[in-house]
C-alpha cells in the first residue's frame, strides 16, 4: 500500500514551528551558532549540561516556573520549580563531593521514575562525575554487568531493589564505594547510606567546577550481538544536540508542557526525559506509573501536555484498544506527537490523525548518537513509514561496505544499504568504555556506521529496513542475544542456546530462545517454564525470553558459531539464504 504524505498547513499551528524552512536552515547551519545560544559556565568555566538545564533558568527568571511535574503512581503529584531543582541538585552534588566523588567517577542509579533519580542525574552532572542510569526492570545479572563494567563508585537505589537485586552482588563489586538508599531515614548499620539524611545535611548552594565540553557526562549501556553490553560515553558537549533537537524536532516553545514516556534507564529517557526539555526552560512531566491507557489519556488532558514523545509499542497498544483519545478527552493543548525507538507503522501515523487529532512524527537515533539524528519535523510533510530527514548539521547517507576499511556512498534513491552518519556532531559517543577496538570498528571510510539498514528516497527521506545484526528490539528496548544465551547456559539442563527476536504485533519483537538440552534432560512444559523462570530471575522481565523452543541441535557455521540468522529465517518460514558457511554443509 502507498501511504499518502501528510502535509500540514503551518498556518494551522497554534504556535509557529521553530523550523519552517528546512533547506534554508540546513544550508545556513553552524554548531557555533547553537553554542552561542547556551550560557556556558560563569567566568568562562566551560560547558556543563546541568548548568544549562537548571541553574541558568533558576537564575534567569524561571525560579518559580515548574521544571518537573512528578506524578506519583498512587495518584498524588509534586511540582519542582527550577529554583527548587537548583537547590536539590546542588545538595546532591555536595553529597557526592562529601563522599570524595568527582570528575570522571561513575554514579549509577537503579530506581523507577522517582524525583530522586532526576535530582541525582543533574546533581551528578554538576559535580562533573558521570551519570549512568540502569533500567529498573533489569535482574541482578544485567545490573552486575553494568556496575562492574562501568566501574561504578556510587549506586543510588531503593531499599527494595537493593535487597532483591544488588545485595547478592556486593562481594563481586570491589570498586563500589557507597550505596545511597533513597527511602530510608537513617544510615543502616551495614555500611549503606541514607540519601535523605545526607541531603538534609548538605548545603543547597554549589559552584559547578570548570567543565570542559569534552569531559564525560553520561554513560549509557547498550547491547551488541557479541559479548556483554557496551558502555557508550557521552561528553557535556552533547548538550548542543539536546538543545537543538528540543528546538527543531520537539518544537519546544516557552510555556510548553512536555511528556516523554521513556524510562531514564534508557537513553531516550535521559536525553529527552530529563535534559532537553529543561534546556528550554519548560515543564517536564514525569509519570512514575507504567502504561495504562486511561491514566495516560488523563495525563495528556489534565496536565495540558502540548508536546508528547512516546514509542510505537505504546501507540500500538492504544490502537488495539480501539480508543480514540481525541473524542473522549480534551486534548486541545496537544500540538505535536513524536515517536522513537522502533519502526512506526504507517497505520500508526494515520491512526494518530483520526484518534489523536494529529499525525505521529517518527524520528530515529540510537544510544551512540546521543540525540535525534533523523526526524519528521513538525512543519514538514510527513511520509508515513519514513523516519524523516536529517537534522540540520547532520550529514547522513546510505552506504555499502566495499572493503574492510572502505565504504561506498549509494547515491541512487531507494536502494538499501547501511545507514551512516558523518562523524563530528556534538552528541556523538566518545568511546565504548574499556573497548577502544570496538569503538574504532564503528568508523569506516570517514563514516560512522549505525548497524541499521535503510533506504533514502529521492527527496532525502530515510526509510528504516531493519538491523544489520542480530540485536533484538522488544517494546523499544534493546536486548543483546549473547547476554541472554550466556544466562540460559547457566541452567543445569541447557547445553546450548540461540536467541533471536521473533516479530510480535504489539512489542515489535519478543525474545525467543532455541535450546538444546544436556544428556539426561527431556524437553517438556515443566522444564520450559523452569528455564523461563530461571532466566527471569537472573535477567529480569525486560530481557528474559518469553518463548523457549527445544531443539535437538542448533545451526552453526564452520567456526562453531550459532547462526541466529538461520534460526530466525526458520522461525519465520523464510528462505534460509546462503548456507555455504553452515557447519554440516558440504
Ligand atoms: P537504542 O540504542 O536502544 O536507542 O536503539 C537504537 C536502535 O533502535 C536503532 O539503531 C534502530 O535499530 C532502532 N530505532 C530507533 N528509532 C527507530 C525508528 N524511528 N525506526 C526504526 N528503528 C528505530
């Protein structure tokens, strides 16, 4: 089916879009101009994300303006003004100072969407240490991998998460200096610390130390197809991309109320769930609760959300429920809806027009890019099913590898290849922690290769085709098959495991494992459930397989590596492709 482009009349907007003339803006673009719109630290002390997001607004006339509108899952809410956020984040920065934490030290947070996490993120940036969020639905194993690989010195968490997920790991984490509990009033006896107690004793003023734009600010773990998670490092200079995309993609205007539904355990929830809206001095809604269609529509209406950033899985859930929020709720404040993280079906874009009163704007980026790179900008024609066009300042292309160290740009439109970006944008990752070789491998022939397959049409719109590797995207969350396979193989009955993403109409993909058993174990439902339970306990619900299929053997290449590509093709009933490398092919 060919989807008709959706052209909106800019005159119909309640607010004039910030990016009206794409071609002109892109041609005149310079990152220096973007930098000149930010403050920089007083006295030429450099560039610090938290200063730009919080202090400059608190000191610049927005002291009483609501920065964070936090909605608790019990139905209550709490507003934090820019003034209060300045004080609280300063307290947290002082707490870190007091614990001997400073430039370059890793501060991890394992918590739901609670105010302490937001305060800690920004306070860590003030202190010039490195903030690293961990998804709270992870089980102990993924948490251990990230804490140890990230050299975490501080972990902020709740008492419950500590008991269930962290306590058992403490002996294996010699670098972890302190665990700060957000929900205990006094320091427990066992060396843990009460964050409220530390915060109460800390000063609410803080002078941000000089911060070089290249100082590392954020550490985001992402999954690869081989090996354990990779820690992508981002510098304070990323703030330029966060600011620019807030302006051109999100289309932030003063007095906007923004809601990003992503969890800060993932990069979207940090770059856009914390930083970008605050850079623009607007109100950022944070909902502690998980998806609930009625609650979400209520939030959009009652909190007068004007810009909404969500994900295809959530949109598909709303679609399936057959509800049309625009009919039942007062959504007249809502100006623009964005989506990211996985392909947004054309049907969903068109559904938006009918059910939400406006189309949904898809955009594309990844942990390594630090911010949005390709987008359907609000004033631009939307091509349903397309990710949009590159952000001004970003050069992107479709390339084909022609040698180990060379690629060729595919100039012809509508030809599939790998999506590539010209290195050098401010939020480009600066490395994979402790893995320089892996970082270098991402750059070939003057391009950063994203690992995504895509096409570009004659008008410069990019269309997502799929991943070039075996990475799984389930409900928008990236899962590395190797991490899951390794855990499954710890089960006494499992000989080998091959893990793939099985397409799913709601979640995009679900994690499916093919498992061979050790001698003496027989396949059966009881064993299947036991292995799923085992994996959930270790990996957490977000990562563990939803399905297990027992198989007498797994396809391997001649080097003995499990061919996940083949497992997936067999699962989908697709042609198996080139089998010349298969172990038992002759
Ligand atoms: P992450 O690093 O976890 O944010 O995941 C990044 C990956 O998600 C990309 O490399 C894509 O494979 C996928 N992705 C992100 N946005 C989109 C989109 N708009 N359409 C299709 N895939 C997307």
